[in-house]
């Protein structure tokens, strides 16, 4: 965080400043801001956020002992550290982020890109950050820091020399993206797709459309919306942008997109395609596994080229990316048995894309194995969407389908009904049971996809399998 006097921080937060001995209202504070006391060091700011299982106020003394300069709290704590007492520390975190970004932006150098979509946010964020880092100091979220806490924490990493802030905006309900993106009013807003992810929380696909369009509405007047021309719902956001005086730049496989991909080929080492941007064509060898990541790369290039990065530099930097993020199409194991751990999250769209990738990369003499768990947050659509994935796995001729967990049982039953019999599709109640089965079932030449929502916990099963077959 940029240095600010304690009195100014208190004013911004509308809080009561309680000074530690030796501090005054003019004392400058400018360290890292975090809600995890274990990550706090000398000069940092600790935000004492109450949680579901513990309370950050219990860790204020530990933060003080680690050298923190300030604690933002909802009640005073007996600890030798200056404190600002506020009604709601999460709201205070947002207020502080808004202030810091506005101060840096006022100097005229900082450019802000916001990203949302039902799938692909984190991968797109990482690809864009890799491209932009070559042109200047770039701040982007760690992992999937895209919620009411993670997004402001990322914004607060901005410094006076930061040239680019890449923010990822997730949401589980209406209004969340509007609040988060409204903190910074991005120069560029990227909308990747509108799918069934979190449809249960939003109340259906049309409500999801309205929620994702909140980013377009938050883009500053005169800014740019980077929209997926292939997605009919995202296309319908163009009038929203235009009504706000926001320009539109299209990406996609559609031939009318300003930034598009042709001649896409997928294999076990990544994806090859021809990148065409504003009439210029260049070959790309994307090492991130899966054809669906081509769209994420196109979105990143569409934004980066507007920010002044040459197309050649975009391609060169994209080709250095080996892994989108841990637990996202992450290759593990060995050439003998390759594990693809994609179990950080799952929606019907991302599950289908991962299964298609698995079917595409299997070569003669190899066998595809799909290890699948539940897709969460689908609400009333959960049953039918699990049915569709089970049917798709069979139609893709995946010879071994391993389904785990009671919430995914309909996927297993749908696979059987679609025509999988004998032991082609098997069901296990727990990941441990599935692990024991897979240790004896997997053989040389197998290519194994592990895919589920985060809540199913199969990412840890993928890690175990990776270690066992490394």
C-alpha cells in the first residue's frame, strides 16, 4: 500500500483512531494489507476480519508482535499497536482500496483491467498479467482473489510505480460485481462468458447475465469493453456498453471478431492456433492444456494490444506460460500415467471443455480415464446438468468413468443410462475409496482427468495420484 498518515486512513474509513505509544496522526503507514496474521511483517496493516470459524481480533496481538503498524478492528484490542475502530472491517477494506487506487490513478499512469465471466477468469488474469509484466509493474490477484475481501486486498498492493492493475471479479449473487468493480471503475472490462456456474446463487442464467453485465456498467466512460463474440449473452452486453459511452472490442472464433483464433489443434503438450488481431496473423504455441483456454488467450490479447503491447510481444509472452494456475488443467504424474488435475472448480461449461480436451489428447494405445465429482452452486439445475455431463462422457467414448460423491451420483446414473455398462462407469462414495481403486486400475498409457468443484475436494485426490504415478 502507498504510505498514508494514520489520520487520513481513519478519515477515509470513518473510524476512530486509537494511537499506540509513539504514534501520532501524522505517522505514515504503507506496508502490506492482509487479513492473515501469519503473512504480516514489519510496517504492515492487519485487518481483523471475523470469520465463520475464528475471529481476526484474536490475532491482533500476534500481528503486533510481528511488527504490524496498524490494525483495523471492529472493537479495540489490548495490544501495543495503533488501531482504527470501524463498524465493518470488510467495508473498511473496500473504502481503503478505493482511496489508494484513486490516489495512484490521479497521477495519470495507472491503467485498470477488470475481468469477469462464468469460467476462465483466473486463467485470463494470469495470461494478461504475464503479457503486461513485460511493459511495466503489474499487480494481479494471487490465486482466485476475486471476492469482497480478495479483490480489495489485491487493489491495495498498488504502488506509485504500478502501471497496470488486473482485477478479477467473481460473484455468487447480484450486485457483488457492481460493488467490487465500482471501487476502481476499470479502463477495460473483459467479459468471458455467461454460463451455468453459480446459477443457483444468481437465480438462473438470465440473472447471471445481468450480474456479469455489471462489469460493463462499471467501466469508466470512454473506456473499453472486451466481449466474447461467440457467446450470445455476452454479445447482448454491447448495447449496455454503447449506452454508457464505452467502446466494444470483440474476441472469439467468429470471423467477425477483431481478435480471433483459427486452425486450432490440441495435443497433450498444449494448443496450437493462428492468432489474428486486426488483420495481422501470427502462429501461437500455447502450453496451457485445453482448447477452451484459447478464448482466454484471445481476451488477454484483445486487452493488451489496446494498452499498447505489440502483437508479437503478446505472443512471445503467452508462449512462456506453462500452467494457468495450480489445480487448473495441471499436468502431474509422468509420461507413463499422466494426471490432469482440474478440480479447483467446475461448471457444466468447464466440465464439458475438460472432457473434450481429454478425448482430444489421447493417442493410439492410450486410454482416457475421467475421474469426476460434483458441480456445486447449480441450484435447481443441478440434476439435469449432472445428467448432461454423464451423457457427454459416454458420447465422447471415454472408456473409464469414475464418479465420486453422493452429490455426483446422478452423473454416474446418467452415464449408465446413456450406454456405459459393465465396469466402464464406477461409483465411489469417497475419494479415498476411488484412490485405492485407481492405484490398481490405472495402467501405462492412461491419461486421467480429475475434475470437480472445489467443494468436492478432488483436487487433493489429483495431487495424490500425481505423486503416486510420478
